[in-house]
C-alpha cells in the first residue's frame, strides 16, 4: 500500500511509487483509444506551442491510462485539457475524492492530483474550469506553498496578462500632407497687406488739414469716417498680432512695398477721399464764393439808390 499524502482540506491522496507498473484499464474499456489519446498528448506536449507545465509533465513517468467515465472523445485543443490529461496519467489517486468528483462530474474516472502542479486541483476540475471549483485547490497567493503557477493561454487572455493589446491608434489613418503648406507668418503678412492698404484712406479721413474745412455733420458723412476708424483700429490690432507672432520687420516691409506698387499714390487717394467726404457733407467751395460776391454787389446797388 503506497503512503498517503494529506491535502489542505484533510483528504488523503495515495502517492504513486516510482517503480509502480502501468495500470491497464478494466475489461470493456477501449485500450487502443486510451493509448492513442496518450500519444496525442505526448506529441502536443513536445510542440512549440506547449506550455511550461506540459513540457515538465511529459518528462514524468506514466502510471496509468486515462480512463473515462463514459465513451467520450477527449478534447486535445485546449491546453488546460491537455494538462489535465497528463496529470491524470501521472498523478496520485485521492482516497477521498473532491466535491466535484464526488458528484460524478468530470471526464475521468478517478480524482487524480499531482503535487506541485495545477495549484493542487485534480485533473477533472482542471479539465473544464482550470481547477477553480476543486476543493483541493490551494490559494495561489499563499506564500511558501511551493505550488507552481500553471496558467493556460485562455486564463492569461481572460486575466489580461497575455500578449499586450495592439496600440489604440494603430487603426487610425494618417492625415495626408498638404501639397502647399502655408506658414502662419505668411498668412499674417497677407492679412496685414490687405488691412494696411487702407492706411492711406484712414490717414486722409483723420488728417486735420483735410477735414478741418468740412463742417461736422451727423448724416451720411459720418458713416465712412466711422468705417475707416474701425479699419484703423483693426490695423493696430493686426500690428500687435504681428509683434506677438515674431514676424520680422523686414518681411513686413517687403509685403507692404509690394502692395503699394499695385495701388494709387498716397496723395491721389487722399484727395479723392477728401472730395467724396466734402460732397456727402454738402460743402461746396465755389458756390460759397459766388454767394459772397453777389451779396457785395447788391449792397453797393442799394447804396447808390439811397443816394
């Protein structure tokens, strides 16, 4: 009788002797099917995708064939199922089965565990649920247990410790580069040129030599002046923006010089705008001079008649 090992829950497990012979299945069980299943486990455990537990278990001696409760086809696709089959063929049969095996659950006939593997769970419980429902299972976080943490690929994927996910921006398309990118300084200079083109008109409207002769009016004559003053304020704001954007004075001078060539001279613009303002205000120099001359002639005529 092999010695018994105590589990954390008080159940005893028979330890397999190193010199124990392979136990053949009972009469009526398909021996060839069990051997073919074990050959498949051996082949998969030596592959590149085999887990660390599979590579270690395949080195241990086989003490029994994998007997099933019913004639079923065992799964050889999941690594947890392969690890359970390897432990079933190499582990120790518990004298008192776990609660899950006592209920007749699991594919294998015996409740088999192997010290140091599957976190103490039996092969039946590890086959379906990675041993989470097994009463023999030991806490993975308990210090000093010496139990090897064997986690399948499915469990690592669920817990998030498997292969790192792809970066979040891997599917984002890159924005196409602009054919002719425009620097912010260039845009600012273009705006300055358009605004400073009205500088002559603003100065003409606000010049004391031109507007002092025109009487103040609240009619249509004040509308263009307000408009030009608004443009003047916008010009000052744009100049401050140019300073904040660190636009060089040389580049600004070049842009203004280029804009001045395409427009009329400064004096012509001033005289034209002054004439427009005088017309809108009703100020006529020639008419006033004629009225003055007529009044002087009339006074002289009246003086002669009196005489």
